[in-house]
């Protein structure tokens, strides 16, 4: 006989409770539970509707209060256009106009200039970028003095401070090692702004 662990048993109970509430909601919406067919007479097969509350059913827990929202950080404020141009070693165009507090910022090279682009990501997208590169087996080196943790790979740096991740990616046609020091400096600067 197979025994379920406590965590699995609780998940099963929670899923059963969610399924029961969903079924009751669907039946109520179809007029089969607690509804009326002529404005006063209960519909066929319908009785008084009863909804389970968290107090009635220990398997249905009340929703936890959401933690206070963290202040949004504008990705373009982490790396300014001037800093991006210094990093890329060439003139770059302004990023497209977007509302404040954007989680991505891209400075592109001029159409008639050298290939160059600086991308900045902040928040969940930056962390996902790091996670994907780890899954792909990319080689990382730690960066000292940048936030709570920071890593570099060819052409990209990742930095975390206070649980917020940022990523700076440089696209150039030269050897990425040429820009390693400048990227690490950009990571330290961005960490100071997180």
C-alpha cells in the first residue's frame, strides 16, 4: 500500500476543495443550484445553495495577504544612455519611449554604425534569463563587490540586491573578453541603484 506524504496529502485535499468549489460555482451559474426558473420557484433539482467558508472547511484556507509591492525600478535608470555608450564603445540610439518603471531597456547602435546593442532587464525577467542560461550549461564567474550576488558570462552580467535581479547584456561583434571589465563595472553601478 502506498502512503502519501503530508505535503502530497495536503495538495490533494486542496485540489479536491478547489474542484468542489468550481463545481458548485458552475452548477450555480447554470441555474442548477439555488437558482430559480421563473423568478420565484427554485429550479428543478435545486435546493438552497450553501457555500463552504474557510471557517467551515479546514481544507479551504483563507487567502494569505499579499506582501507589499516592491518599488518598481526603471531598467533605463540602471544603465543610462551615456553609460551604455561607454560600455559598448560607440554611439547608441535612445531606447523607444515607454512608460516609467519599465522592466526592459534597449539601446541600439546607429543604422550606419558598428553592430552594438546594450540590453537591460530588471525583475523576474532578469532572473529567468539567468536560470535559462544555467540550464543551458553556460559558464559563469562570480563578480565581487556587486550587490548580494553577481555573475558574469560572455557578454552578459547578472546582479541581485535585496532579492531583485538585474541583467545587462552587451552585443558586439568583437571578442566578449574585450568587454568583461566594463560589464563588471556596469554590474556594480547597477547594483548600487537597485
